[in-house]
C-alpha cells in the first residue's frame, strides 16, 4: 500500500514536470478552444439577428424558432464544450472541484436545451395558417438521439462520480471501470451535438436560400463559417481530451485520478 | 530490460484472460458494427437504385452524381470503419499484421473517395443547360476538411508506423508518442466523415423532396434510416476503440503495443 502511494505521488510530480513545448501546446489548445466555443455562440447570434430578425415567443412563431439554434448551440456546444475542456484546463485543481464544475456546466446546458427544444416545438405547433409536423427530418432524429445520450450521461455521471463518493472505497473499482466509458460517450455526445447542428444548419440554409445558396450570398457564407467553427471544435476538443501520451519507453504507468 | 520483458509478457497474459462478459461484449460490438458498416453501404445502394435510377458516367450527369454517395460511404464509412475496428477485432494477431491490414483497408478507401469526388465534380461541371457551381455548400466544405485529414493521417501513419520500423529501436519513443494522436485524429476523421455524410443526405433530401419531406414519404424514411445507421456507427465505433478500462485498483499498468 505504501509502495502504491509512492508511485501515485511520483506520477503526480512527473505529470507536473512540463516542458516548454507542453505548456505552449496547452495554452494554444485552451485559448483556441475557448475562442471557438464562444465564437460559435457569437456567430449563431450574428446569423439569427442579422438574417432572421431576432427573437420572440408565441406572438411570432418565426422569431420563436430563432431561439432554437441559439439555445442549442449555447447548451450543446458552448456549455458542454467548456465542461469537457475543464478536465484539460484545470491541471492543478483538486479532482472534486473539477468534477463539480463539470457538473455545473452541464447543468447550465440543461435549461438551454430544454427551452431550445420547446421553442422549436411551439414554433411548429402554433404556426398559422397550419401547424408544421415535427420529427420528420434527419436533423430532428439526430437531435433526439443526442438529447437522450446527454440525459443518460448526466444521470449516470452524477450518480456514479458524485453520489457514489459517499462510500468512496467500496465503489472505487466500479468508478474506475466507468471512467473510460463515460469519457468515450461524453465525447461522442459532443460530436453528435455537432452533427445535429451541422444538419440543422444545412436544412435551414437550403430551405431559406434554395437555389441562391450557390450564389455565395452573405447568409450562406456566415452559415458555412459557423459550420466550420463547429468542425474545428470537434477536431480540437477530441485532440485536447485524447488518451495521454505514454512517456519513456513502450511501457508506461497510468494513474487514474478519479 | 529483462524486467521490462517480464512486465510486457505478464500484460499480454492478463489481457488475454477475458471473462464471459468481456467475450460477449466483444462479439456483440464486432458483429453489430460489421452489420452496420455493411448495412450503411447496402442502404445507400438501395436508396440510389430505388429512388434515383442507378448509375452512369458522363452520358448522364444526374446518374453520374449517384456514384458520389455510394462511393463516399464505401470509402469513408465501410472501408475506414473496418480499418479502425481491426484494432478491436484482431485480438490475437501479431501487431504488424494488424497494421498492414489497417493500411490495406485505408488504401482501398482511397480509390472509392477519389472516384466519388470526381463523380460529383463531373456531374456538376458537365451539367446541361449550365454547369452547377462547386464548393458553395457546408457539406462540400466538411467533405474537403475530411479528405484533407484522411490524407494527412494516411501519409503520417504510413511513414511513422510502417516505414520507420526500419530503425525500430531508435524510433520507438517517437512512435509511442504519436499513437494517441494518430488514434484521436483517426476517430475524429471517421466522425467528420459521418458528419459529411449526414449533411450531404440532409441537403440531398431537402432539395429532392422539398415541402413533401414532412409527409413521411418512402425516400425520406430511407434517408433518415441511413442517417441513423451512420449515427449508430459513430457511437459504436467510438465505444469500441475507447481507452482501456483500468483493472484492479485505481493504479494500472498499460503496455502500448506498437
């Protein structure tokens, strides 16, 4: 047991001995990801306000729809993205604080997603002269799967990594075995959220611009740019939370900090 | 050095001591992923042949376009997906054989992607009465990024993990440090390929069906089902190649088999 502790201690120390290149890469990834996470929300707001006249609730169903892309990007991309990145950003904090912040950021995403979902349902059901049907498109199907996975991840994560800490010793092995699954599904949910956004953007821009999409209109370029920011985020966040690079020879210690 | 060898040997043995649950999960993931990888190609063929009258080359640009979705799904999804899964399927083969098969499957994807790309370019450039512009849509931008990442991954992977084996000892540390980056970017490329397919399907179905998309027409349902197969593949492949679950307590040995 004493030997284990020594190993763990040594691992932490080794982990903190970063070279100049590692710090540069860390700063670059964190700064660029933060810019892109906030930029995606900013660009969505810019698109909606400039090309679709802003927001409303049931008094104007067209403007009510506009809440959908903004709130979904805020919840599924900006908040969820920062929540995932926290594990990369907070290098020196205690694990429990990172976990709590991870939960808080995901919890902040919930009202965004819920109101964003309600906005699109309402804008279709209360459309006049007649209601528009729901859940017929590939975008809506992907969105439903993403919301389902998000909900499962939140409940399982909250239960397993926070509530089960009440009996820390007895649940250590179970929690350890769940970490890679939670991490893998978490990244997959983020990628699915990006796919949902990309199909939503494609459907909206093709429906809005029709044949003029290929005339390089301003709205088309803004939507494409927003899509590329989301693609860049998918690449960057996957890279940021990749498995750790083994040090030294081909054999390596990995200490899972739960 | 002798001690290292002993550790490595022990790791292999421990890795092969699988319980009934692990074998069941392995079989389930591999069989389901194989069905979905072949199913996605089958469903694309079914969609194109049943709803878009099959294939042609320059004598009929509309039918020439039909080669694009089929060849892109074959290259980016079916061949690339099997290539990634090989690392999960081949548990007992020698590492070098898995690597060679991984390269062969990716190499098979190249002509599919190249001809699929040429098919869509030709079908637009030779369209009559007038050519259709290229690269204006979000789908085409995502497709270009995916092809770029695929090409970089192929060249870097071929150079680093096959050619550099000529001086195996001297390059071990470099190759070890590249493994998680190559694996992360590989999975990201696969997810981007799925996103490219999903945006392509959305654009095509919205353009083809227009307002009748929400009438639950057969083509809409087939395209949505194909999209969901791709989503299921994204979830399953990410899960299959996740980081290994740590065994025992919170401390774990990981031997990277390069």
